């Protein structure tokens, strides 16, 4: 017999016979009405799991990972407020159902079945995934099974205290809110979970408000791998500034009592707590998973005998809240109702075009209060003597620093965070003086954990703040790239644009550093960024453009709710010269605060028609030198600065090529997987001009005198241009 059918029939039989599992007597503050409501939520959870399997078998539904055995999470929901943001584990249907009971106007059964059938009418994902989540219920959708949502729960919790100080225009959470985040016992071992929980403790240890409730749903197994007995308690019961609470998730009375106590601790003390909830897993991991392939039949049957709904029947009868016969009737009526609604839901439309699927990749625009920029008085106070320095050309790092200052003066919701960004001012001095100008609340020195840095930004964006996190080096980003790919970019996609995380991520990277080298400080691969749907990647080449582009990146995040990466070329931070030592031609005057380079625009240097060279960052610096040498030999060229590396500025770039007879792509990323591959494909599809590329070798970057040998040089660009000229037009 199918295990799900076995659990179902066992519930019916044992409820009739009164053969209920033993356990503690009902106690604590849970009243009769709420207790019965929690049982109803559990019955609906169970019925949805049963019917979802039937739907899959009939070709009406798809993904069938369920919540059976975790019905006690309804009691956790009852202990919280609907205004407490909840980042949910994928087995938390009971939590969402109970929260829906607390918010008027909800049609939770209809909505969840729409999700099961992947209907485009699904109010959370629009048919893109079977996912828990609801805007009305303050539950952002989560797709992860490996705890990648925990870092942004830390960010959301941190944002509550900061929003109280800054009062951002789009603040979403009340001042006394807490953040709840749930996960499984197996996921608790993931480095992402360990890092996030450690970050919450690290923050609270410094007396910084961190109102987050961690909820570990411990069913003792992760797919087929057992969690060692006692491991979760041993791991989390004695962490600094983390209060530990435990309960029996099979017992709604005990769970409600412990959850209320834990929530009150977090709410009043503004410190994190860990709620350890014992659960069981019924029906296996997901889909066609057969538990007896890796568990003994006796162990499977022991879990099934501990069905939390049977425990609830016993407890409700013992408390005088609900007779067994009525409990059984509720169970049967609920299952019948779900089957009836199923018949209607399967007729609803589904997505059937690529355009329909992709419609939510780009978030909707957001209305903002108008801004006239920072006042002269505020600028004078913030910049001090730097105002006079703006009369002279400056290096890129200083221009970025000043642009950040102006932006933070203009938009009170902006906060910077990252390793060493505060007291030190960044390892390259880009954020110097900012902590003095804006305080430690807005310029945040984080711990050494890239996942936590990105999670901090993503979570803060949930509460109306505009985060500008920094990853110290491009190579370090790869430690945490799923925070952007799996969490940041997917949020509007799987919420149909209802939830967004507008953010500008600054990353120092690329190659050509002479004295500070090696792969970890010189990384010329950003393919992992260009491969994220919906993400914008921007890269400046000089100081003035860096300021203009950074302002546009902030506008894109603030007004269009975009997820933006601002890639800063380290080797160009201090660059002063272009053609000769001491010529100062790479320095620029800091542009007025209102100047921007629009999204999708390019800049063209020169107007020669023999060759158009397309580049960015260090490649642009080299290409302009090559342009000078080529002119001396009679080859007239133009150099196009892309600025926008994802999506590519196709229209502007092709227009900029204009009448040029040939096109040379100069790309400092690698031959395989580099930007040039996309550019060459585009040029081959859209032009009939001779094309060539000058790129980096498929190699990591060494330290020492050979630091630049694997990447384009002025000599190699000139040679490639000469070879292209010989091919004719």
C-alpha cells in the first residue's frame, strides 16, 4: 500500500477506535477556539498533501513535496503576529494556513491549489513554481531547500532597528516586529545556515538589535541521511546571545507555549532565539521517494504511528475542546472540500509562452518622493575641504567616494555594509570618511562572511532600505553567489513582482594590479554575474563615468527596484596617466550631482572609420593607448566604452559602430566564458563587418612580474588591429 494512503487509513481507523498515541496532557495558554483552529489548519495541510499526490498522478499537478508531519507549525504561526515577516521552510504549509486565518479576506485553499497546479492565477508565483508565500501574509516566497534564505532573515531583522532611525519611505515592518525563519535539521548543518545564525549572535553580542526567531523543524532526517540524535541541541543550545527553546511539534499545546515564549523573548529583548521543534516526516522526502529504500519498515511505521494529527485528536479531547467524532468529521470534510476545489482549480489557465514566464524577471517600477539632490549646506558640512578639491581632476577611487557621499546625503534610506568599509575606509580607501559623515548605523563594518554581507543587503531591502553592500574582491563573490542567483534574482520572479530586493552591490575586481596580485586579488571572470537572469552589471572605466554610472545604478535600484552589481576595476582606482607617465590624462573632474549615464548608453571616443574597438574598464584604458599608436600609423579608429555588461547595450553599441569598417573586441576576461563570446555572437548575427577579438587566456592570474601576461596589452591590441586591417572590409 502507498504510504500516504496507509497514513490516511490509519488516521481514520485509529480515530474511530480511540487508538491514539500517548503523550503529555494538554497544558499552557492555548485556548479551545485557537486549538481547534490549529487542528483545522493541520487537517487542511494533510488534505492538500493527499490531493497533490492525486493531482500529480492524474497529470494535473507537479511537485509534491509536502508538509505532513509538520502540522505543528500552525501553532508557531499562532504565536506570532501577521506583521512579523516569515521566511519559511518548504514544509510549512500549516504555518501559512494559520497565518491566513489571522488576516481577513484570504482564500488560502484556493490559492494553494492554484500553486499546486502551476496556474497563472496563482497569487504568489503566477504559475512559476509550487512555492509558499504571500504578500498579504508577509511571507516572501522561498525556493531553497538548503537554508539559503537564512542570511536575508538576518538582514530583515537588522533592518527593523535601522528603519526606526532612518524612517525610509518604503518601510514595511513595524518597529516592534520580529522576523521568523524556519529550516530543517539537515539544512541547519549547511554553511549558509551556520554563517547566518553566527552572524545573528555576533551582532547581538555587540548589543545591536537582532530580533530574529530561528525555527528548526527537526524530523531527524535529510532526504536519506539521518541527523545524529541530540545533534541540534548540542549545536545550538549554548551559543552566545542565542536563547534556546525546545518543544514537541507533535503537541500543539506544547508548541504554542514554547513558540509564544520564544517570540516574546525576541520581541522584548531584540535578541535572537532558537526554537527547536520536534517533528516527523510522513510520506518520504518528496514525490516518489520510497523511505523503505533507506529506512527499516519498523522505523517508517514508528514515525507514522506518531502522526501529529492523531496527537491533536487526543489532546483536543483531553482538553474538552473537541470530541473525537467531531475531529474525525473535520478531517473528512476537509479532504472532501479540497477534492471539490481541485476540480475547479485544474481548469484555470497556465503559463504557455516564454514571454509569460519571463514577465516577472524585471520588477515593477516604484513611486518615490521627488528629490532635488543634496543641499549646498549639507554638502558643505559633509565634504569639508573636499569641496575645494573638486576643482581639480581626481582619481577614480575618490570620485566613487564622493558619489557615495552625495547619494547618501540625498537618500536617507541608503546604507553601506561590508568588510572594512567603516573605520578603515575600505582596503583601497574608497569608503574613507563615510563612517564619520554618516555614522556606524549607515556604514556598517561586517564580519568576514560574504554570504552574510549579501544576505544583510537582501533582507534590508525587504524593509524599504536601499543597501549598497561591498564584496572586497571579485574572487570572494564566488563564496556567496547563490545569494544573488538563488535568492536575490529569483524573488521578483517567483513572487510575480510583489516582493523585490533593490540593491547596488559594489565589487572590486578585474586584473592588472602590479604589486598586489594573485588570483584572489586579481580575478578577471564575472561570468557568474552575467548568467543571473534579471541582474544588471555595470562597470566604469574612469572616475567621472564611475560617479555618473553609480548614480544611475542607485536610480535603477530605487525607482525600478533592480538588483544591480557595480564592478569597480581595482587597477584603475589610482590610475592617473594615459599615454605618458605624469600626463594626468586618466584623472577626471568630479561631475555635478545631477549628471548620470543612462542605462544602456555607451560612450564613444573618436570617430575613425577604419576600426571600431569595443571595450570597458582596463581594456578601455589599453584601447585608447592603442588608438593613439594606430593613428600614428594611419589607422583611424573609434573606441566604444560599453559601461553595461549585462544586459549588453546592443542598440547603442551597434549605433556607435556606425560606419566603421571593422570591429575589434578587446576583453580582459577569459577566452572561454568571457564577455567577448557574447559580443562576437551578437556582431556575427547583427553585422556583416569583419570582426576579431583580443582576450585573456584561459588562466588564473599570477603574482609578480608576470601579472599581466595572460591578458590583453597595448601591443597585442595594436597587432590584432593590424591583422584585422589586412583582412579588408
